């Protein structure tokens, strides 16, 4: 099933019709991130059949010019968010490489890393403002679909919000890596030093799947 097919199924469900109406109304009166053209960017860049890794975020960045449709990613030229800085630190220490000063993770997405927020929209300067509007239902359906795929997939669950989806990941062909969130509040309680990115690549290599080149250009 392609994402287009998946979307057509979900879009006919009552919850999604309500969600779409809510988002349409919100965009008429408020500033909503990301831009409409980037709403499903994660799926445009990483089709279901190409997914090797899933990284779950919570909701988009809520300040101007940050959100670009990919979890943890920001547009080039925008200061790196604290969580992404810690993600870079972990990658640098695991692979002995240097990460760039930009936070555009498009290259990861093109390699098969689905950078999925559990909530896909947010009102400007109002974090979690679109919580419990229907996006969590949509994301759960995505997770359930990915769980059915036989291809090797590594799910990277950072923090308590992402770990809620652990219950739905039952495919023995997949790997699940759990750790605390990379935010400054928790990164040094288990994320830094977890080697999750290296463990992910080791898993892919063990199944003769090309690993992710985490070093962005």
C-alpha cells in the first residue's frame, strides 16, 4: 500500500474528516505550522516501501521558519533546536564524525528514515495546541501499517510519548530501540551514550540492508 492509498482510506473516516475541518478553519484565522505544502513531507520523502528507520517526534516546532514537515528537522539557516543538538552529539560520539551547523534532515529522509511527528500541525508559539484533535489516531494507523511490513525497520522511540507506541510494534522482523528524549531536560539521563544510531545501523547491516549515513552534508 502506498501512502496515497493509505491516506485515501484514512481520509474517509469520521475522525479525519473532523481533523481536516479543524485544520482548515485554523489556517483561516491563525498561523499554523508547517506550511500546507509540507504537511506530509515525511511521507513524500520516505515512502512506506522505502522505510528503514522510524524516528518519532511529538509535534512540530512552533516558532517562525522552524517546522519543515520532518520531526526534529529545521530549515537551513535556522538555529539548531536543543534536542537536535543532542542528537548530533550522540551521532558524533558514536561514529567519530562532525555534524553540520544546519538542521535540515532531508538527507536522512531520502535514505529511508521516516521522521514522523505524532501530531502533524501546531499553532504558532503554542506547543501541543493541536493535541487530541485527531493526529494521534492518524499516527497510530501509520504505526500499525508499518508494523505489518516485512522489510527490516528500526523503530527509535525517544521519550515517554514515543514509547506509548511500543505496544503496537509486534513484528519480530523489526528492531525497537527505546531511550529517554534528547531534550536538555533528559538527554544526559540515558540518551547521550545510548549508541542508538550505531545499534540501528548494526541491525540493518546484519540483514544485508545498507545502513544510514547519519553524517549530513
